[in-house]
C-alpha cells in the first residue's frame, strides 16, 4: 500500500491503526482483523481519538512519527466524501460534534466486558443470518451510554450524531462478515498487565464533556424525544426489519450499537475506500 502524506488527508478521513502493545494484539484477535485502534482527521493538522486519558486532539505530524507505537496506520475515506468533501454546514456540524466529545472519558471499566461480548459475537455462528441475529441480541444487551467512549465508538458517533444534511451522509454501513478462525496471539501477560495498569491510572487531560451534560439536564420534551428514539433504535415500537444485503452480498446491520463497533467493522464496511498507508511500510 502506497504511503500517503498529511497534505492528502481531509476532515472526516478515518485512520485505522495496528498498535505494537499486548492490548492491541487482543483487540485485533477479537475483531479477527488487522486493526486495533482508529482515529478521525479533524483538519489539516489534527485528529481526534479516544485514548486511555480520554477523547483528545492529536497532532497529525506527531502521529506520523509514532512508528514505535504503531506497526502501521492506514487511511480510508467515505465514498460520499470523495464525491463531495466534508465542507460548509456539514463540516461545521462535524467539528461541533468533535468539540462536544473532546475530554470524554475512555470506557476502560467496560473494556473486558466489551471484549468478551464482541469476541463471542464475531466468532459464532457460521450462517450469516444467524450471525446477524446473534449480533443484534448481544448489542441489545450492551448499554450504549456515551458518557465514556472507546475509539471506534467515538468514530461511529461522530459520523452519525451530527446534524448533517442529508442525515446519513457520513453514516458507515456496518456489515456482517464471515467468521475468521485466527489462532490466539502470543501474549506477554506481564506486559499486558502493565499496559492495563498504566491505562487505568490515566486521567482525562481536559474537562469531561459528560460533566457539562450532567450540569445541564435535558428539558422534559427533549428527554422524552431521546427515550422515544432509543426505543425505536432497539425495535421496541416496531417489528424487526431484515438487514438489507449490500452489492457485495453481505448483510447490513440494521441497528448498530455504537458501543460495540470495532475497527474491523470500519475496515469491512463498503462505505470506505483505501487512501494509502499513513504510518508503516
């Protein structure tokens, strides 16, 4: 894959990363893919990512120099962005969502729970419709509370929660992919524990956006609207709709839970095409 310079990236581009640490090995195994982390380009000089210290801005040039932390970083772009780059009111809406999430804590407390649920979800059963129903069932059990976020959850929320026109212009299709039986990776368990402890001791460097949310509770009408939307999302007011197949024959997840989106979901999504390798040979 050809290397891509910083100048070729634009707001909304997604960076899919494979880290060098032990946690990264486990995440890649859980997702049965070659990625363990993701981040989104905000502008010509910064990206946003959810790290152990919270959702934060990172300098793009600095990120490109982190060959000791990443085996590689691949850049992909939504097909809609290729036809019409993120600009104008949609760019303002996107950057507004970014600002709302900067400082949001990382959901480290639920990382093990998420990992087990996603590993089970991704590895059984074999039949695609069975895998769809299994995924919907597990996602229904997992809370989608956004007060703390993980990396791919943050990316999915930034693409889908803004007041975009049309509303789904950046929304990625999440497809049900066949199970891949990868061998469990060789893990340095002592190094893994040290990584986890270092992450657990990390604290957000910016004020948490959830604090501001708690300080200004929604009005009753807004709260009722949120509850109604959540019920619709979970299908409590409507029958289950079949996932529509994509042109490639995959089945689309009709009710994505942002909390359980993982980097491999973006890598498999037909919504993106590869731009090039940002870090790594």
